[in-house]
C-alpha cells in the first residue's frame, strides 16, 4: 500500500469562500476515484481550526504501489483537478509513503 498525503493552505479569507473551496476540492478529488487507475481511495478533510498555523485541508489517497502514485500524478484528470486546486490554495506540502509494515497502529509507533 502507498499513500499520497497532501496538505494545503487555502487562499480564501472568509468562511463562505473557504467552505466553497473545500467543497470544490472534495467534489473534484472524489471524481477521480474509479477514473484514475490505481487510485484506491481518496479522503479530503478540513482542519478543525483549533491550532493556529495548521494547514487548512489534507488529502490522503491510497494506491496499491508507488508506481500507481506516479501514474496518478500524470493522469489527465488528475492534472485537470490539480490545476483547479492551484486556483484556490496559497500553499502546498506533500509526502508519499510506502507502507512496509512501519507506521502507527493502535496508538503505538511501529517500525
């Protein structure tokens, strides 16, 4: 299993604009599941807003292999969605993780 984890800071300043951006991201990213080969699932979540300085939105997508993440990155539908997302965000960070038995399970660090 491989995970593609992306966090964004939104460009919008008002709550309605932020909500609209998140809804647009959720809809567009969700449209990729079942369309992009190798994309098993995609979960988008907004920060709870409890800690200043946190990223605003996070995506965790699951893929069978890191090669599937590479294919996802260049898929035309992903490119289309990513282009739209760039219009509503001001910052981005990304981590790609290949699960080889390391990670967190039941509150304990594995690996």
